[in-house]
């Protein structure tokens, strides 16, 4: 998921800091995607901010993806 996020950010000319401000998710949390679980609500906020579907955001199958409630 981290690779996908990086690619999406580059494609949109957006930084992690800008994404953090737009979503209300901390910079550190965004930088640690792939290392720890990410809640469904945070995944939705990120996908919305990047204007992609959840499927597109979760596209990278090489990393562990966990959804917690």
C-alpha cells in the first residue's frame, strides 16, 4: 500500500504533509502505512483526498493490508 500511496502522491503532485493536512491524519501515521494496521475510516479519507477508489488505493498486493474497526 505504501508504494501505491507514493505513486498516487507523485501523480497528483502532492506531498505527504499536504495529504496529512487534507485528511487530518498525522504525517507519522501516513509515513508508517504498511508497517501497522490502518483503519477503514482512514483508508476512506486517504482515497477520497486522492480521488481514487478504495480498490485503487489498496492495489499493491505485495504488502500486508489489514483493516481494523
